[in-house]
C-alpha cells in the first residue's frame, strides 16, 4: 500500500488479506509462511515479521491476532502462537512483549481467552515445550524495572481468577515441575519472594484466603511440604529475615477474630511417624534468638481472655509412648556472666473470686513404683549457701491457707513415708537445722503443732520416733533432744504444760511409757532428772512431782529400781525431801503409805509397804535397811525427831508391820535385826525398849519372841551388851530348854510352861520344886481290869484290878499293858492299892519298848480269899 504524504489528510490505505466464506463446510485458510532453507549447511529459514506501522508523532498501530466469533452452534477458533520443533538445537523462543516507551508507559500485554455466554470461557495456557533429551524451557512472567529515581514505581503483577456466579470461584495453582527421569533429581523449586528495597523496606508477602460471604466461611490456608516416599519430607520454615541495623521482623501466627462465634484454633503439630522400627516422631522447637547486647527474647504462651466466661486453659502435655511417656522440661536459661533466670509458676489474681489453684501431680502408673516428684533448690559452687525452698500457704483476711504435706495412700501395701531431712555437709561445719514451727498470733493463741502417726484401721497405728542422730566417730556426741513449752507472758500468763501420754485402748493393753538413758562402754552414764517447777514468789510452793500407777481391777505398780552394777556396787536409791532454807520453817516430809481399800469392802486388805535390803550372792552380806529420823539443824534443844513406824488406823483390820532381814539362799549369813535405843551421855537414865501387844475388848494380844530354823538349832538368848555380849538366859529350840547362869521365872499369878512335844526341865545338880506341890500328871481316871490278856493303856499311871480272887500263898499274877510312850529305860513304880483277904501281897514293875509289866506276889502263908487292886506310875528315863 502506498504512502500518504499529506500531513493533514494523508491516511495510508489498508491492506486486507481475506479468504472467502465457505457455505458448505469451513471457510478457507490463510497461511503466511516464510521460506525454508535446505541447501546451506548453517542456513536458517526465512523470517516472518508481522509489525504494525510506526506512528512518528503519536502511537504505533495495533497488532490484533485473533480468531473470529463462533457461530450460533460452534465455538470460536483457537489461536496458537508457538515456535517450531528443533531437530538438533534449541527450539525457537516465543516472545510476547510491548514496546519500550520513552515518555509514557510501555504498552500492556494482555493474554486472555474470550468470554462465553453459555459455557465455560476458554482456558489460557502459557507453557514451554517438553525437553526430550534436555531441560525443558523456563516460563518467566516478569514486571519490568522502573529506573526513574523520582517517579519510577515498578508495576504490580496480578494473578487472579474470575468470580464464579453459580458455585465456587476458580482455583489458582502454582506448581513447580515434577522430576521423574533422573535417579537423584528433585522436584522444581517454588520461590515466592517479595521485591528487594535497596534504600528502604522489602515488599510484604501476603498469603491469605478472601473474606467469606454472608452465608459462608473464609477459605483455609495450608502451608505444607509434600509427602516423601523414601526420605524425609520437606521442611516448612516460617521465618522473618535478618536485620543488620535494627530488630528482625516478628513472626505472627494467629486465627481471625470470631465476631458472632468462636475464633479459630491455631495448631502447630509434628506429624506422626508410623514406622515400627525407625519411626521416631519429630521434635518441636519453640526458641527465641540470642541477644548479643541485651536480654534474650521472651517466650509467652498465653491462653485467650474471656469477657463473659472462663479464660482459655493452657495445657503443656508431653507425648504418649508405648514404653515411657515423653518428658516435660521447664528450665530457665543459663547466665554466662550472671544469675540464671527465674522460673515462676503463678495463677493470676482474682478481683471478685478465689485465685486459681496450682496443682503439681504425677501421673498414675500400673507397673512398679509411682513416679517421683522432686523439688530441689539450686546448688552453688561458691562459698555461699545453697538455694532455699519455701512452701507457704496463702495469706487470708480471715484464716491463712493450710499447708498439707501428705504421702500417697498404699492400697495393697504400706502407705508412702514422709521424710523431711535437713541438708548434710562434708565440710567442718554443722549439718543443716530442722525447724518446724506453728504460726504466731498477734492478738490470740498461736497455732498448735501436732505430730501424729497414721491410724491402722485393721491393725496397729504407726510408730512416732523423735531422736537425734548417732554421734560421729572419734569424739563426736549425739545431739540433744529437748521437749519444752514456751515461756509465759511477762504479767500473768502461765507457761504451757508438757504432757506425754500413751493412747487408750478398749480391748488390749495400753502402751508402755519408757524413759531410758542410753548405755555407754566408757565413762559415767548420764542421769535422768524429773524436777518440779521452781517458784521464787513469796508464800508459794514449788511444783510437785507426782508418780502414780494406773487405775484398774488391780492398781498399777510403781517400781523405783537403781541400776545394776556389773563390776562394782549397784546404784543407790534415795528418796530425799526438800530442804528448808527459812529460819522458822519445816523441811519436807517423806511419807510412804500403802494403798487404802475401798470403803464398804468386805475382808479387803489395805496395801502393804515393804522396805527390803538387797539380796547378796555368794558369801556376801545382804544390804542393810536403815530408817532414821533426821537431826534438827538449829533447834537442838528440842532433841532429835521422832520416828514412827505403824500401819494406818482402819474401821476393819489394820495392816501388819513386819521388820525382817532377808534370807540367805546360799552359803552366806542372813542379816541381823537390831532394835536399839540410843545411848544417853548426860545425867539422865537410858530409855526403855517397850514391846506392847495389842489391846482388845475381848482379849489382849500376846508378846511372842520366837527363834526358828531348819538346818541348825536356833536359840533365843537373853542378855546384855556392854562392849561385849553376855548371855543371861538361853531358850534353845534344839531341846526346848531354857539355860543360863541363873534363870528365874517368876509370876505374880499363875505361870504356865507347855510344849506341843516334849517339855524338858533339867539341872546339873538338881531340880528343886521349892516345897511346892505338883499336879496335872497323866493318870487314868477309870480303873483297868486284868482279863488275862494285854491291856491297852497310854496313860502315865492307873489302878488295875487283879484277875485272881484266890491267889495261893507264894503264887504270882502278871499284868501286861501296851503303851507306845514307854521305853526299856523308863522306871515303873507300883504299890498295892487294895490288898486281898488272908494273903499278904507285894508288887513290882518293869518297862519295855512299848510295854509295862506288873507282877503281884502272895508273900503270906495263906491263900487270898478276895480280889485285889494294884497302882502304877511311869517315869521316863
């Protein structure tokens, strides 16, 4: 087409290259093909140059390449812009670009499919060709650079899908290429990066779903790496870039606000590992970067607030495991040049309610011991104290919070123990002290302290043991144990009592109470001291010391026993009343009293009081018992104190008083018993020793002095001691005799000497009856008759009737008696009680072992014409 040179109306003519319409099938084709090159070795095909006209003063012409509008029953034609296939080198590039602009904007490049009224609009595909033996070509969609320093703003790039009126909007997929041919090839990289700001900030990268409609929700945003079939899946890294002159950018992961419903959850999860052999789940690291010139960054995990309900919970839970569950570590950071960081676990303050609880709990296990819980303060290697552990109940406007320290319940065995142990030390210093103290009170009673063992529902309750540890080797001593109540107030307050009890029981014995000082193998043993309280106030008594046995069917006994001496003397036992420091006061008395029987009892005796010296072993002497009244200190003119030993008065029987020394069970001597009246050194006579029997309305009691013995013949000696013992009379139990230089028994009335066995009176020269008559012999009261056989008779004398009434002259009659008392040395005295008529009778007798023989002879010249009687009397030899 020729040029039009008129500057005003010179419009160049158009060129139309058109093919006619085809009425039967399709319209004719138009092909504009450059020439091939086949002759030359390196020749290229002809160039096809399709260029619009240049506008010298205004715009250049438009190039419009497109298919015609489709008919009523067809589609519009496709438009293909491609380079040809390359047989040996690269295929030709396809460049779709607008021209450069020197004073305005460069032209837009629009690649779009046409609209469709009855179906989907056509898709737009921009792709490089397949690389059969090499890499496929890249596809670059770039916005050009703006180089004007003042107004040069780079253009935006919009990758947008059209709205869908019926269902959902179109998807946008940006997918890097797969790698399937190479053995070690990786899939293509997807690089989504904002632009760099040379002088200011780099561009923001905003990835998000659009706002949801009135009846829908906003779309989800998923950022994930693909599944790996042979190795690890790809990492997902969300991080801000480094900063050289200021803080690096923060990273925020949050769900949107829920205006009329709940806000969305945020989950940061590590994927499960299902391989039974090597499938360890990945770790999750929440870490803040190091601060080179200041404090390290904080980590805050905060659950959501609630304006109308409860705030959101915060759970920190380790993973479940087929063997052990995962550990949970909460630790502050190391201080390289200072202190390590604190760890604080607190619940928030409440303005109208109670503060939240803090529970530290170990999970339940079904095998082995339950998991331990340890609360350990920090160790220090410096010469300073280790960290403290404080467990404090909360302060309250009314009552302070309780502090419970409880071991676990044992459902099949023993419950758990509670050990509170102060710290040990390996240095030359004392171990840590243990102090358990109840709370003070500013205006009321201080808090109490109770130590109690656990109850045994079916068996025994637990033991309570308070003791100090053993002393160390060498010269170490064990620590003291002190039980002491606090001091009373300065004006009128009493100090607290100290009570030690064993518990009551309904079906067994009450527990024993033992006070014992430990034994030692070297040195003196320590004492037990029980001292009543002192009192410095005027006219006030000191505190008493009361030892009582328990009440019961039989009252409990009290035993005070001094210690046994294994190589020397046993320990002494002293009961000493208190001194009197005043000039006109009396020292304390010592009273030992047996228990009284209940009023109204029948034949119920009062309790006895026994004071006995110790038993000796071998040839030693039993211990002495000394009961002495005390000398007055400043009142000598009144003499010594009186000592009384008596049982108490009673409406029934009074108690007996026995003073006896102990028996010697082996070869030793039993101890002597001495009743002595003190010596008088002045002009006064010595005092008497009185032994009084008891008086009675019916009869008075006797004074009986008896000697006794089994292996030797004891004796009762009467005499005097004037620097040496002189015996005046001796009463011997061997032969029941009374002996002495001169013994006189005188009675102002009747006197009686009697013996259950034999009573013997003997004198070396003679026994004189002093012209006194004797009576009371054992003479038979009735007469005996000789019937020709032995006569049984146990008496000392009797009258016997003869058997014969015609005893011839010179004839004799023998009478035999059996008497178990007689022996052959006894003397038998006989005489005729009544002779016979005409005869002259004489008699004689003899004693044998258990027999008495009496012979009566007629000494006359004539025979007797009547009976006779003979009498006998036996005196033992």
